[in-house]
């Protein structure tokens, strides 16, 4: 409660977005289009600069160009995924390279979205919002699973699947973890379905493979994978 007796409104956490783009005009345009309350925007001009700027603190989302000097976007994505494997950091590839082999390479590296330039602002913003929501869900699940696993351990902290967490006396119940898994599963399937409709089956497969990790018997995931197989021959 505030001093005046009114209930305080909780402040939304600042979301940290990193734009990795060597063209200053494109970088500035992205900053303008994504400028809103709650977003802390950072720009790196190439992959090496992005790695240095992130340090040990990963952003909530990375928007990655591909063709850049010093270290291209694909190799930077590979490094970021490995470095922050204990925290889910979605990567949206934004590039002029729209050929199938580039899409497939982005998929192999685990990039969650792939848009080609020139892009539609509405689609970019929708993808950013969807990826941030997915990141929240994935990281909530990781924390819950790690805390549940740690709840019976005597040590003050443990490392579970690469994520270090402090042991909390209020560990989530298995039912609560199951609910979080179901939330991530639904988000992944919704994302995959949209990508299939929009003609990015390679990236859709990234989400479907994660969906099968969560529930290998899920009928919707199997149906979408079957649809992908038919469309890709």
C-alpha cells in the first residue's frame, strides 16, 4: 500500500533487447520501431561486439543480422546459444538472406524466428512480443524444474541442466511444474503453426522438436510434423 492508502501498481521489469546489425540506418530504424516503455535497447555493430556487450548478462531477446564483418550472425548465434545455455535467450534472425539453405542453417542453430529484409513492421513487432512471452515461459519452467530438483539437496545451490539456482524452501509442486510445461508446449505449438502458415517450415521444426521434448506423445505436435514432412517432400 502507498502512503495515501492506495494499492501500489507493480512495475513491469525492463526487457533488454539487443540489435546486432552493422548497417547504422537499419539499426536506427529498428530502435525507433521497437522503442517503447519497458524496453532497454542496445546495439552491437557485429558479432564480436555483441559478445563483448552481453558479458555474463544475457539479453531477453537478440535480433540478429547475418552478413556482418568480423563474426557473422550465424556464428554469433551459435556462440550465444552455447554461452547462455543455462538461460533461454531467443534469437530472431533479420537478414536479406532468405534462401532455403540459410533458413535451414538458422534452424540448425536453434534460432526461433527468421525474417527477411525488407520486413513488415507489424510482423516484426508481433514476433518480438511472442518471443519475449516464450522466453518468460521457458525460463519460468527452467527455474521451477531446477528448484524442484534442488529442494531435496543439502547444498545451498545446485546446477540442474546448466541453470544454477538457489535452493528455496517454497519449491513448486510437480503439478505446478506440469502446468508450466503445458504452457511452454502450447506456446511452441502456436509459434510452429504460424511459421508453417507463413512459409518458414525450417524454423517451425525448431519449435516442434522442443514440443516433442516436452511431450513426445502430443498429437498436435505429431500432426504438425507430419504436415511438414508432406510439404517438404
